[in-house]
C-alpha cells in the first residue's frame, strides 16, 4: 500500500527571475505531450491500454514492431510497474511467458488534473486509462495572485492526502490565458494573474512533476488521445497504427471561446501561446449586439440577455444560466429563442473557422454546446448554411460536460503515454527530491 504524498509547505509566490530559476532547478516542470507517441515503449503501452489484456504476438501485429522488440519493451514496462501479466488468461496448453497476456497495471496509481477556470476550478483524479476516478469542483480562488495560488496548491495537497492506496505520479494543469509550458507560468487577465508561477508552486507543494497546457489545447488533446476509446469502443484499429485524422479542428465555447488544431497526431501549440477567436465578428441583437464572438455567445452574455428579456430575475439565486436552460426545457419560448440564437451564432462561427482552416475532422465542445444538446440541430443547420466548402460533418465532443476534467486528465497522462518508462523514473525521482 502506498502512502499519501507528503504535504509540503507552500512557498511564497514571488514571480522573480531568481525565484523561477530556483524552483525550476528543484522540481521538474515538464512540457505537456499532447501527441500520438511513436516510440516502441509507448506503442506497446498504448496497445495494452486500448486492447488489453493482450498477448505479445498480438501487440507485434497491431504495432508493427518485431516480436523481439515487443518482448524487450514488455519486460521493461513490467519492471516499471505499469504493466502486469495475466497468467490466468494464458491460452490453454501454451508454454512460456510470451504467451501470457499483459494489461495495464492501473490500480496502484493515479494522476492529478487541475482545471483553472474563470469562475470554477476542477480537481480530478485519473487512472492510467484516462478514466476519472473522482472529481471535485470548487470556486476559483480570488484575491491576490499569491494567496490564490497558495489556496489552489493547498486544496490539491489536501485532495491528494485522501488517496491512501494509490500512488500519485504526475500533475496536469489547464488554464485559460497565456500558458508558458516550459516554465509553468501563466498570464490570466480575467483572474488578474501576471507571470503567475502555477507550475513551480504546485511542484514545490506536491513534490510531483507538473505539466501545464492551455485549456483548449488540452481538450483537443483529450479528443486525440482519449476520445477514440469512447467513439470506437475498444478502439482496436487505433491501438498500434497511431491512426488519426491528418488535421483536426476543436472549437470550444462556454464562458470563453477558443480553438485548437491537431496536425499529424499532435496538438499544435505555438510557443507564443494559442491564438484567439474571441474577437471574431458575430452579430446578434438578441444577445447584445457586441459584434464580437466571445462577448456574444458566452454564458454571461446569454444570462445578461435573459435578464433583459425577463426570462430570469435580474438577480438572486434563480438568476443563473442553469435557470435559463430549465426555462427553455419547460417550454418558455423566449428562452428557447435565446438559446437557439446562440446556437445560430456558434454554428456560423464554426463554419467560418472551418472554411479558413479546412480540417479533415471537426469537433465542438464546451457547455455552450453540450449543456443544451437541443440546440445542436440549429448549430449544424447554421454551420451548413454558412460554410462555402463541400459539406463536412461536425462532431460533438465525446466527453460531454466533462471535457474540462478530461483535458486536465490528459495533460497529467501525456508524459506517461509518450514515454512510460522515463515518466515512471521521473515521478519516482521528484517524489523523493
């Protein structure tokens, strides 16, 4: 039985160059790996993750690796503790260990994901398959940058202390704004954070390697690395072939809007940070007539319009976006019309992006789409009317309303999926640092 991670005193949060260098020297801030891995160990682990329990000869067939290479990698992965043998499933009469199936040894481990939202944050425990073990939602800490980061690190530390039977391996963090994945620092205007040392503070407090990514990049990574299992069941066709669309566009909308591109099995993450679609042109008098996409379709914009139209009260506990959704489902026609108008604007904006980038695959996600699936017909109709290219389907995220936790989870798992042996070594080294 593993012991919980020791709770370490949170350091003072002072974002000076000297502090950056000192913290990075003591702990690993590791750039996220949001890509389909091609290394031999990663391919073998991926085959076991997607098709296990699986025999070594089947791994060789699905990955294209030689049986000798598969045997070496399986032995190394067994030694690292991320695979285990299933002698009870060996073919009757078979002789020798190569005929014993292997599977992911998921029970002893977890990774920790943290999604920092503009209003609420999510802390999620994920197993090695990318499945959610547990999730808690909490208001994003307010106040000064220092106190907010200290509160966030303290919440994560207390959460990890509950897991007595699983060993935490990694921390993945997603946030809006501009994320510097190399240093773990974040600029987040809506939270008032400037060069906030999110990664170093969490690494110092938790004693684990930390990876950070833009939240929309992370959601695109979840579709790329975890979505296939949800769409295709066992996803046998993807286990070793690394099959993925050449280009995939992911469009997100909730309180903010964003997009990410996956190219050749890798989420494209510019070094200067993600681009923005917040100021794309969007016209809707009903939603406020701001002329820009984010301030037209955000939850706050919809709620403001609903208050103006008296769908919900001007204030009070019943003046929420959830109340607007309930009103629409109860047949309130102004509420239905308002949400339909947001769906129209979203569909036209997705069409504009699709026509600009012309991806092979198109996915939409975020609660603006998933919280009101009744509006997807209008999203699709507006998209079809506006696009000038040949028809191409758009697909709703396979994670539904849980896309934020899936994004944080995949950032915490990306290093393990890309190089499981090195990741296990690093996790052990940082824990004892």
